[in-house]
C-alpha cells in the first residue's frame, strides 16, 4: 500500500541518530513536565518551543511531540504514587491507581498505566497512518467556503460538546477572536486595535500568549494552592512487569473500547480529560468487577490511561490534515508549524511529504522509546517531587521569560507574557476554559481570511456556505452543535416544568 511505503520513507528520516537523540531528550523533558503538577503537555511544549527555532522543522516537531508523549506518560506517575494528578486527564487514574499503591501494588499499577498508554497511543497512530492521507486527499477539494465551514464546525464543537458552561466557552472564544484581530488587516492593510503601539502592528505573538496563559498562569495557580511535594520510594520489579503483562490480555475489550472512545474524543475537540473519564465510566459499567472500582482494580487504571493517550495522539489527525487542532497541545504545535513556515492542511501531504511521514514515523518510535524510559526510570522521576516547589516555580518562570524574549529579542514580549499569565490565572480562578481562547487565537486569522474570501467571491451572498453538499453539510452540523446548549437548556426546563406539574 502507498501508506506503508510512505511510512517506511518516514522511518528513514526519523531514525537518524540526531533525531533519536532529540526524541530521547524530548521524552525525558516531557516526563519531568508530566510529573510536576501545575505543568502539562501544552505548557511544556509552549515553554520549550523557542528552543527549536534553529532546528530543521522535522527535527523540531519530533522533539516537541516527544515532549508531549513524555508528558502523557509522566502524569500517571504522580497520580498513582502520590494521588496528585500530574495532568488533568490523570485524575481518573487516581481512582484505582493510588489505592493499588496503598496496597503495595504500585509497580503493577505503573506497569498497567504505562502499557495501556502505549497501546492507546499506537492504536491512534495506526489510525493516523491510514486515515490522514485519505482525509488530506479529500480536503484538497476544499475552497474558502469549505475551509471556513470546517473552522466554524471546530468552534461550534467546543460549544456543543464542551463540559463547562457554554456562555464561558463562548466568552473565552470571543476574546481569542479579538486578540487574533489585533494588527494589520490582511485585506486592507490598515492597523486594527493597536492603540498606537508599534509593537502590536504584527499582532500578538502566539508563542508569547501561550507561554503566559499556560506557563505563568499555571505557576500562579499552583503557588496560590501552596503545593508541597513529598517524595516516596518507587521501583519497578521485573516480576511485577511480567505478572501485570500476563493479566492485560484479559482486558482486551477494555483496551478496544477505550481506544475507540479516545480516538473519537481526540479527533473531535473533546480532549484527553473527558476521554479518560468516559473510558473509566464505561469500564466500570461493563466490567464484571465494576463494584470493585475505586478500591484498587487494575482495569480502573488501564481504561482511563488508554483512552487519554488515544485521544491525545488522535488530536494530531485533524491538525495535520485540516489545520484544525484537536487539543490545546495540538494548537501549540500548530502555531509552531506556522512559525517554521509550514501550513498544516491537505497541501502539507503534497508539498512536505517527507516532513509529514517523518513525523508519523516518529510517533511510533517515540512511544516505544517512551515506554522503555518510564519503565526503567520511575525512581528517578519520582525523586523530582522531593525538590521544593519554591525552587521549581522560579526556574520555570525564568525559562518562560527567556522563551518569550527570544521570539523577537524584545522586553515588550516579556511584559505581554506576564499580562497573559495574569489573564490565564484569572481564567482559571473564574472557571473560564483556556482551550477555546487558544483555538480562536490560532485559527482566528485563517477563519477570517476564508470567510472574507468566500464572501468576496459570492459578492456578499451568505448562502455560499451552502452552495454544495460538502460545505453545506459541515455548516449545518456546526449550526446544530452551536445551538445544542440552548436546545438542551429548553428541554431541561420543559422536563422540570412537567415534573412540577
């Protein structure tokens, strides 16, 4: 098959000693980021993105995605050993992982978590391998109307499928659109909302914004919570590894179910966190040991970890094929590609074939390397938690400031990073989601450009978005998702009225 041949070519690119070294470094850094509460995959990639500016784009994306894989693995370590979720999607892992650790089965829980994470990620990578070229070829038929329809569907999905308040999601998204509009108008060339600041002529730098929103914002939140890490002994015995692996084939249906749930939630903007809870809930519902969930059941660790990793990896599919990120980390990676002069979307598979297949090949290799590293270095990563947070936090702030400054060698960007950090902190305190803001900041310009091109070609006729079955179907689905929270609210009120009557 053509995909297999392309993948072999990708391995030839990714398997160079330099790229393998970057992969190992990225995974180690990612695990450290995942182990430290208050950070995460998106935060780590955003903070370390400036380190890749001098690299070849293929090597840079391999290192950044390796940081992501490492963060996905690392979140389970603190969840199981210390009952501290290193990542939001690791919360469900604590339900059974920490009780297993309290029973003296920490090594079995860790092996189950790492192995199931690997299985979920590989399942999603296989899906990307065979589906991405098909979606990309199909998307080559897209025009401005179709591209705007896809963007609109993505924004609407956050409203219709989000777990939080639709009003707060919409407010966050609108702020992102406003920030994306700052700078020169792409059509007329006139400045917009710069308020006389020459530094804003080119708009807000995406990298500065995400470093502030994620890095500084999370550090401020963590400092307020007064996190205090306490170390604990952690080791993996080889007999525990073998014993756990012998149990895992009995959970085949749990693996399959969680992989499907995770991939669906990754391709749509559901994300890894709801995928992990959904995987856990379905496992508890259908398991013959469901009544023991929460007391230290291995299946209760396998289900959320498989779903979370499948979702986190599958989020790369819409980012590569359509330029639509399926997660906050994918949004940061999308920004990185744009900085390197690469335009994610269907043409990427034609114009940058070596880059795309090198990235996909690195996904296979990165997860294998990641599994080996976490299985052999758990005591080392657990020891990181013995470092006082009062030392870790300032070090992270310094790294963030350096990253922001290197974008344009400007102190203005450092001050803007701090402003975005306070904004991220306020959003967290008030319960406003950050992913919709980041999504709008990344895609706002592209969506606006597609919309205006479509309106120019149709001479202002809005029905251009329904001029064929493709754009019309996508737009109709988007409208339905956007209105779904309102419909749900009306149905709930109706049911409440019927009950009261």
